[in-house]
C-alpha cells in the first residue's frame, strides 16, 4: 500500500499550533499593515496575505453560540461549509483558535501524506487527520476518541470544494455517524453526556471592484485553453463562452451531438444522462432506478472490486470523472438573473482547477488559489444540532443540518447584499 493511503494518527503540538495561529492570522489571511497595499509589497502573497482576507466579520453572538457547543464533558463535531480551497483551512483555523484550539481537522490524504515525510510530521503536529479514500475507518475511530476528550473535530460535510459559496451542496453523513458513536460511548459512563454537530458558514465578499483583475485571469484561462475571445462580450459572457466551448469539446470527445439551440444547462444535463447510461452499462447497474450520486458510488465500489480489469478500470474512471466534472456546474448557476463578481471569481477558479493542467502555475493555483483582490469573510454560526436530544434517523439529521446551513448562508448573502457589498452583472447562464 502506498504511504499516501496509510493512516497515521495526528500528534498535536500545542506550542506549534499556537505559533501557527499567529502566522495564519497575519501571513495567510490579513497581511501586514503598511505593506499589503503598497507596490511592490502587495504583489508578495506573504506580505499581502496569501488568502487576502482583510476583515473577519464574526458577530459576538455567533462566536458565543459556537463556544457553548465546545469544551470538556461533551463531544463536538464542527462542520463548516466548503466554498474555497486553501482559504478553507485558514478561516477554519482562525475560528477554532477562538473556541477549541486543539481541534483536529480532516484533510485530504494528498495534503497530509503526499508532500513528503517532513511535511507529514508538520501536518500531524498541527492536528490534521488524513482522509484515506475508501478506507476512513481509522480516521473515524481517532476522531471519535479525540472528540470524547473534549476537543473539537472539524470536517467539511460537503466533501470536496465546489466553488459555490451561496449554495450548500448535499452533505455527507460522516459527522453525524461519528457523533452518534461518540454519544453511545459517552453515555456508557455518563447518562447526561452531550454530543453537538456545530455548523459554521462563511461567505467571502470583495472589498472593492476587482473587474480588471478578473478580466486578466479570464484572459489567462482563454489563452491556456485556446478559446478565442469574442470582442464584444462582457466579462460574464466570456465566462459563459468558455464553458460553452468546453462543453462542446466534451460532447465531441464522447461522440454526442451538440444541440446548439439548447441552453448550457440543458446540454450539460443531456450529456450527463448519456454518460450515466454508459457508466451503468459498464458496471451492470440499472440507471433507470438509480440517481447519479448512487451510480457514482456504485462505480467507486466496482473499481475497488475489479482491480484486475485494467481496461475496465480506465473506462469506468474516465466516465465517472467526466460526470463529476460536468456536475460541478449545478442548477444554481442559472437560477438568478444577476451574477456577482464573487460568483465570476468562483467560475474562474473552478475552470482552472478542472481544465487548466498545463504547468507549474496551474498546479500552484490548485493548491493555493490567489484571489482577485482583498476580501471580507462574513462568518455565521447556525444553531448547533444536539444529537443527544435528536430522535430522527441519520438521514433526517443530515437533512436538518443542511437546512440550517443553507438558511444561514442565504440570510448572510442577503445581509451582505443589503450593505451594498456586491457588484452585479446580467447572468448569461440565466434562462426563464
């Protein structure tokens, strides 16, 4: 087994964690006042703030609500939304430093185990838990044991980053499942033991007009993907044209005829349906009674059970990967007649992550994506879900957690909009 797929328990170092909290606050988030706005210093990510989050908007009431769910005598699983890569851990670390500094955080095994022995030791000392795809038992066991000690465990219930901050994706049940196991063990010695699932959401908003920087990044994407710019297109129209061209290429690669009269959403849905049919045939699954999420789960299981079929593995993996990539632009993209600069930025990062894979610049961007300008992180804390007083099923608990997160996200976006913090454009994805 590759070292990247071997779970090694974290060995948290409190001194290092405290030191990295300050480094994170200054170097990764806010930057250094006096340097972050002056050329040439503001071109250096460490002086400007790598994630360029200048302001943290976290009301005292929300912070106290999260604190009340954490601490000794209870087990707490903190579940933030997951709108952006790299910035996720920086903001999450800032939050937990104020409520439960020794919180253990789940991260992909590619980060914890895949960057060499020295970096593995560093991440384990920072209390990161490596998620091993298809083999998460050891990580879950460690998480439950750590939570029972009164320390938080943080994991993103959406799974991977979707780059859509206004919409909470369907949630995975891991946090609830671990919470129920912690409740069972805790109640074995204390009949009043409590377990909390504590959701957190954050929404990033630019502090000014960043259209020039977004247009520059869009030009890079167009050049990298060899997509000709339409001279009269607005910035959102250029994004739409990039996606339309990429979809046409995907259709051609799959031998599917493109319906030029259909909307982007209709074409994407038709292609996903056809690829799903082919995937179902490849793994002997009935697609008529299986939704796409379940089909992808069966495809992963098929791959685990058929490791000796090299050609089949390659074919199934290619179909599943294409379906997942196409689904990353969901119905939310065409839901509203207006689009914000923040949503344009998300589209660009998603395109670069999914399609731009030519060189070092794109590799660095996938790990440390750079924002188009300074931002404010609006952080809110929905009401925690107490599993010790919840009588519903796991699915019910996950659905309730999603409802609270989406309701708070929608309310926060409306609050920021009312403050005049967004710049809007007509949305070319929108169709009546």
